[in-house]
């Protein structure tokens, strides 16, 4: 199995816009870099946590390009007012074996996971998904299928919509040859709505990826995104938050970190 050099020239960029329901916010990596991972957060004044939800957060991918430089995010708000959506892209020089894998649109029961898998011998660096349907929402976007070295090979996505029947789901994963000096960890937060948590990188390490999985009745994600020490966090890490009409529920947060 080939081993790639460590991630080089990691840079996190973001953009924030006030947009209507399902309107996409896009953030591009600088020239010469590709998307490793990314995230999204939705906020709106006066809205309850269960009414606001991230609908999509994923690397936009076109098969003829063989790579992605763009992260896309969108949200919806049952209160009928605009949402403030921030999209983050974690970018780096293209690593060895880099490729993006995307599933076809699947119409599945609400909460049923859809999985994007890396080719054999490659690891998942990051990923995301888009949920389609009336009053739709993302509730899971996280790494899976960890091997003995602690590296995942899949990205799992699921979602909801207003009518609890079926929902359209597209899952996307960014893959590369195994990269040294990247470590994944996970932690759980449980409380009444909203539930959320910040999972910190240890020993001053740099955040490069992460995900969040909300579990409980009618849960939706309102944030799954990097948190940066340079922006006031106690350290780099990953922030996940979810809401629901029903309590209690939980959120599993994942973070991947590397040396600076």
C-alpha cells in the first residue's frame, strides 16, 4: 500500500452569506490547492434550533475534473426568514492518490445512511452530502470503516424531510493514499436541544477534517465545521451542533488533526 507524504500547505478558507432556503453558498480553495474537507453552519435570529437546519455541505465535484476546489453549503428555516450560512473549505496541495468519489442520487427512507467509499488502498480525508426534498435537512455526515491504523475509508450521510417517507441523498468523499501524521478522534455530546460539542485537536495540532452524526427523533444538523485557535477557540478542533423537537438526543463529533 503506498504511503503519501504528509499534507502540505493546509489552508482553511470560509465565506458567509445571508441567503434564502436551499440557496447555495460556495467557497473556493486558492489556485493550486484542492479541497480536503469542509463544513457548514446555519444561524438565524429568533429561530428555534429545530426549525433551522443545514441541508447540504459537500465538495462540489465534476467527473471530468477529477478533483474539487469548491465547498458548497445550504440551509433551510421553517420560520420563513433568511439564514446566515457559512461555508468552510479545508484546502491543501493535492496529495498523492487524491480523488473524489460521489454516489448517484439515492431515494431512501429518512435517516437511512448512504455511503461513499474510497477505492481499495485509499483513505477518506473528508466528505459531505446533499439532501433533497421538501423541508429537507442533513442529520449525519461522518467518517466510517476505520482500519487498524485508525484511518477511515468511507463517508456516511443521511437526512430528513418534512414528510417522513423517503428523501434524496448524495454522498461525497475525498480520498488519497494513506497519509502519515493524521489522527482521528471522536466524542459524544448528549443534552436537551440544542446539543453540540467542540472536539479539540491535542498538543497544538491543526484541524484538517471532521464530521457530525446526530442520533434521535427528527434530529437535524445546524453546524458541522472547523473551529480555529486563530479565531478565538481554545485550540483547533471540530464543532458539531444539532437540534430537534424531541429530547433528549445525542451528537457524535469527529475530528482529524495533523502537525503544523
